[in-house]
C-alpha cells in the first residue's frame, strides 16, 4: 500500500494479510510460474492446470496463515499479552490435545476394524481385513480429525485435505465410522 514494499531479496508472505493482498497475490503467482516451469523442465508425466495449482497454493496459504495466527501471543483474561512462558505452554497444550484427539480417533477406527476382522462368523471378513490394512497403512496422519475446537470464542474448523488418491476410499472410511454408531453398545 503506502509503505515500503517487501524485500525482494528475502521473499516471504505477509501473513498479516490474506492471500488476495497485492504482495501475497504476486508471490502466489510467482510460485505458480515456478511450479509450472519445474514441471516442464523436469518433464513430469502429469501436468496440472493453473487453476488447480492456484487453488492448492491458496489453500496452503490459508492453512499457513491460520497456524501463524494461532501461534501469536493471545490476550489473557486480565487483558494483557501472554508472557513467553504462557505462550509456550498454550502452544504445547494445544499440540498435545490435537495429538491425543488424533490418536483416539485412530484407535477407535482400528478397534472397530480389528474386532470385525477377527469375527469368525462375519460374511464380510475379507473386506474388514482389507479395511484393517488400509487404516494401518494410512496411520493417524492419513485420516482427518472430525473434531473442531473453540478458543477465545473463535471456532477452529479443520479442513479436510482433498487428495486425488483418497477420493475413492471415503465410502470405505464412512463404513468404519457408521459401524461404530451401529454397534454403540460395544463402544
């Protein structure tokens, strides 16, 4: 706007603004051009359309900005900024909480699949064993968490990462989640 422009020798996003700011738009377009040039120079077998790559870059920027904003010191109940120790404690607690939620969701899914794959009279035994291998392969980081959190009156909504190779397994993962609801007397 009316100030000094960002340093072109040390290119970095301006995380105080969203992706549509002039500087961030310039950087996203620069990254898009660099990606497409590398795609051509490395002769990658699959070339993605500009719109597709642009959308991925925007989504990545949004996630980066959200992480950055969440990592900034917050106001305490007394109306002052957190001390460095309070700030570090809050970030560590949040990281532990998210890790715990992810592990719990993974254990829940694994428990359902293990139970079903070990049931001797189940007609769908082969399907459940396949689902067990799939979930073990994905691990806790291969599945998205359904939980969202509310902090300082702001609800954090987790975005599902849309991966091309994963589009075909949404139905299978829903079967596992539905089974937990159907067998709620066990869980």
